[in-house]
């Protein structure tokens, strides 16, 4: 890891000092910028700019959700197809039945609705129950299947 990291693809833009995560603007009047320029002149090479991952979509369709769950091995392909017919697949039904009785109707309604919101308590609970490692990554992948 270098002492500095680029914040944009433009090498003349602001940088992050890696020792303390300070953002240093590309301003010749800034002491930290002058220190960075001296470091470059001495042969320093900053770490490259790394594009941040795309944000997770706020919602995916039923098909996207169940298809991605099958792709990730969280449910079977037959479970995903069953879900498309309007029947809760076994693993989803097991999750619903694991909830307190007062929550089961709401969960079942959520899983039979037309979309899966990223921030819904039942959706995140189901993904955790099924063993999804990263809910944001699941939604990103589901948005493109």
C-alpha cells in the first residue's frame, strides 16, 4: 500500500493519504498537497483509483429474487419455479413458520407480492435465514439476471 491513493481516474485530482484517510485537495496552497507533490517528485507512486461498487438496487422483481436465490444455491431451481406459480417454496415457508405467529401473515404477504424491497425486514431476514453471505451483493446480482 502506497502512502497515497488516487480518488479519481485523473492523476491530478485530490488524493487520500492512507495513513490517516485524510482527503487532500489538489490545491497548491495546501501544505498536504505540496507534501504529496514532493513525495511524487521523490519517486512515490500512489495507489490507483478503484471504482466503488455499484449501489445495491432498492428492489428486485420476484423472478429476479427467486432466480438469484437458486443461482446462489440458497434454494433449488424447482423451489424458484414453484415460487413463480404463487406457492411459497419449502425453504421460504420454513422461514415464515419460524417467525412469531403475529408476523407470519405479513411475511407470507411480502413473499407473494410483486417485488422484494432491499430494506424490508422479511426480505433481509429470509436471506439471512437461507445463508446469503452479503445481501447487497445478492441484490446487485439479482438485478441483472
